[in-house]
C-alpha cells in the first residue's frame, strides 16, 4: 500500500515534466522553409475567366501558386475546352451508357516586367467519366460534374508542367 502512495507523486511529476517538454515542440515542414505560394517567382496575376471551367482552373492554380495584384506580376491566361464521347462501341439494351469527358487546358504565362523572356505556353488534357442514363437533368449534371473533375485534373497537370518549365 505504501509503495503505491509513494509512486503517485513521482508519476504525477513525470506526467507534468513530459507535458512541459512536449509543449515546447512545434510542427513545421521538414524539407521546406515555407509554402510554394510565398515564393515571389510563382505569384501570378490571373486573367478573368470566360467560363466555369476556366474559373475552376484559375482557382486551382491560384491556390497552389498564390495571387498577385502587382502590375509587373506574370499574367496567367487559361483557355479550357471539353469534348465528350461514348466509350461503348456496340449497341446495348442497357439504358446506362458510360461517357468520357476530356478537358483540354492551355496555360500561357506572359511576363510583364519588361524582360525579353518569351511567354511560357503549356497544354494539358485530362479525362473524367460519368454514366448517362437518358434522364435529362441527371445527364446534364453528371456531364457538368465530370467536366469540372477533368478541368481540376488538367489544372494539376498544368501546375506540374509549369513547375518543370520554371526549374529549367
């Protein structure tokens, strides 16, 4: 009985010491000192979107690279086009038909700082699928959602392509 009473203050002191030691710790990225968006080379000015899919791509890129209002920041312009194709080659009695949407995104980075750097132009595409069921509203919404998924995937591919182009 006396042993357990003697261990209680020691255990309490140990717990307090551990909590004080862990309280001094903080979490930080191991391999970088900040985010990619804080690098001035990647702060881009974005053109106005002309469609919902362009807006999706601009949003994804601005989340990753940052956004600048500076007049000399590089201007990023995006154009997105989509196409859809049935993926079945034969007729079937099944009313549900798989469809594949392809989004093709072109990103042009124009330097506005007075330098003679040529613009960077990248084109990437991505696909996303959905199932058409001959219900007009459901088909329209499924096609819209698949086009947005494909645009997000194309934006990620553009992001990686731009990082590769800037690292050269």
